[in-house]
C-alpha cells in the first residue's frame, strides 16, 4: 500500500474545517478557507496537487485496484466530555454509558449496519473507533476524559464560538484544558453548545494533514441515532459535503464537468444543492426531482455527507475509496497507534546527557518535523511540530510508554533506519548515534542518515552498520532531526521550523545475536510455518503486529495471553515484519519472506 501512498503527492494537506448545523445551517467553510488560503497559499497549492494526483489514479483505475476492500482500520479515540459544572449523567455532562453507546452507534454507521438505520445499499467506510486503553501518562483509561470547564464563565453561559467570544470561548481555550497526542489519539470534544456567526452548529472536524486535528461536537448531536459524528469524521478523512460547489446566492448547481475534480470530487455521488435551502423546508426529497440532474434523487438526499432533512443512511463506494486513500496517506500513526491496546512498552534506559535543543527560531504551524521512525525494534509515530504543543524536542527515551523507542542491534551488521517527514514542505532529515557515549554527536563519525528534499509521501532511509569501536551493551542516544529543506542542521542546533527526537540504541557483539534480540531467543521466536506466521514463547505473549514491507499494518492482535500465536498470510512474494511483545514488555522483531 505504501506504493499507493508514494504516488499520491509529495507535500502536506491543508487543515480544513467543515461544520454541520442542527436544523437549518449555513456552513462557514468558504469564508474560513478564504482566510486560511490567504495565510497559507502553499497549502492551497498542495491541496490542488493532491486532488490532481488522486484524480489520475481514479481515472486509470489504479486507486480501486490498490485498496484492500477487506481491511477495517481501527482508530483509537479519546472523548473529552467538557462539563459546565453539571452532574455527570445530565444533558451537559453525559455519562460514560451515553458516550459508549454513541460511539458504538457511529461504528454501525461506518459499517453500514442495519442496527444503525443504514441502508443495505450503503458502502462501508472501513474504519472503526476503539476507545483508547492507555492515557498519555501511561495509566489505564476507558477512553473518556472529563474536563471541568466550570471555571470559564463564558463557556458556562455560551459554550464554544470561534467567531464571537463575547459570550463564549474558542475551541483552542478548550483544547488547552486537555488534548492528547494527536498522532496517537483522535480527540473528540463534546461541548454544551457550539455556535458560529452562522448560528448553532452540530459539530466540526479538521481535514487531515494540518496543524489542528480534532472534532468538536455539541451535546445535542452526540447521541444514538445521530449521524453527525460519522459525518464529521468523514471530513477528517477528507470527504467533502455532497453539495460542494453549490452557489447559495445564485442557486447554481455544483459544476460536474470532471467528477474527480469538481464538486465533492466523488463520481458516484450526484451533484446537488444543499437541501437545507429547499423550497419546502424540513421535508425529505426522496422521490422528488434533483434539479441538478433532472432525474429523481438517487440517494444523494440520504448521504451521510449531505445537508438534508432525510435520514442519512448512505456512503458511496467512491466516498469510501477517497476516505481510505486519505486515511492511508495521512493517518498511518492512528491506524498503527499502540494506545488501542494495553501493552506495556519497556523503554527504560539511562543515557549519557547530551545537548538539549532550544525552542524554534520561527515558531508556527508549518507541519515540519518527524512523523515516524523505524529502526530495529523502534517503531514510533509522532506529531510533527505544532505550535500549540511546542513539541520542538521529543525525548522518547526512559519511561516513554506510547510506542517502541528502544532497540538492540548488532555491531558490524547493517540495520535499516527509516524516517518519515512532517506533512508539509520538503525536509532535510539527519540522524546520529552517539557511538562513543560521550554525550556529543560527531558529524563525521556518528552521522548515520543525511538526506534532503524529503517530502510527505516519501521517506529518508539508510543502512546503518555500527563500527567496531562503538560502545557495547550500553544504551546510546540516537538523535533524529527533521527541518525545512536547506536548513543548516547539526546535532545541537536550534530548530528553525522542525523537530528533534531522541531514542535509545544498545549495540551488542555480532556473535550474540541470532535473531533481533538474543536475550529473547530461548523465550520467544518467530518463524514461517507453511503459509503462516508462527510465534512461540515460553511466556505469555501480549500482542503481535504484522506489517507489509511498505509499512501497512496487516494485523494487530492484543491481549493474546497465550504462549503461541499463528496468523495466515495469503499474499505471495512479499516480505513482512513481525513485532511480538511479551507481557513483561520484552520485544522481538523479525522479517519473513512469503
């Protein structure tokens, strides 16, 4: 699947926000995007480039042929219930049971389940929300986080309004009270009231690839039988309203000269107007003529992404394909997020102190930095630099619990490092290992990766062979840097726009390693058995993740609690990576060829 992603586009995708209203609604998207593009014109260009490449793939048939139609991708979510001082279980501070029922119902909408009222003709949106099981502090969680905003008088009286804060607060004031790592969790905020200059809103969500990534929902739309969360997450997967391009002033229908580039960019959704602007308000148009096609409505009036007074019970296959492409392009960190399981990662290490980067010289939301690092057993996703998080330096050593950030490699044996850049602009990517453990990084002897012009959709990669004089059997600091292409990067520089990340590497003598980690060879092994992956241990296995060579997740099994695990692999002529974790936190990674 990574081949598909590399074809899509090199460059980030803009942070868009769309919103949906309760009752008659005006969408502030046009004015919002006008302001957004004025501020970030390069993101408009990147958006156009993305859609053009995707258009070519749709027309050639390559997109549909590349997508795995049987895969359902799990998205770990945290629902922040933002209270106003009301008791738990009341309208403005919903109970856990209410939130769980609402999320489960939304999964039914994604899956086209009849229990959610979806039509049997609805295509499946191949995602499933799962509540996070580990919070950012490494504690167990049910995925519901309660934020007490009763100390904000404007929130208590008027809720959230980004356009007018005379009697309301902004969304950023709420996220400042609690936001979990957006590279690991999809953050959903349930607030008492959500408004804009256009009036009351049901919710909004940002498109992928931008500096903000979360959804806000009004409590009135956060209930079983409401499709609003599915609608908003459709936006979070890059789907547009079905009436995209409709001119409210003139009443003109959306253009449809090229269905891959006009309107909502989806060919099997009919061009249509916003049905909130119908001549007979609050009625469903099923059985009526669509003035944009002069034919009877063909399901568009019931589409989940429509503005309609009909019950919304349809996604189309074209929408599902576009959403999947966006998911795989921009949300690898979520579909591979370890917080979906309760696995405890053993990243403990004590490293020699090294220079700590100073804050950025040009802080801003340019989406520059690092989004994933893979090296031996290290397999960690993260957010590129975001001004609100001030995450110019991420130290993933020590007690880090949200991914694998420590590895053991063999002296004299090559190990591949792969680093993915931020979601916008071309990057320079560099990495170092402090081989002599002196707390410094030598540019000539300890630089292991140095590549320029790396953009979203591509990766920086190198083969790393530790030298004979490297310090053995001791945790060494590995430093990875991603910044704007052309920046003068050294190991201890002050980031210009990007990020610095630290990891832990232990080098062992070559003879002591028979697999990836010889300390495990008598406790755990991974082999190919006929057409299956076979994992065997004399201790309980906690979890197993299996990836294609491209990095696409084939399966993630958690809470195995058995000494054996088997997974059939139907594909041929492929290399897969198996990552197995024991219940005591020990990890083994091995590549197998099928």
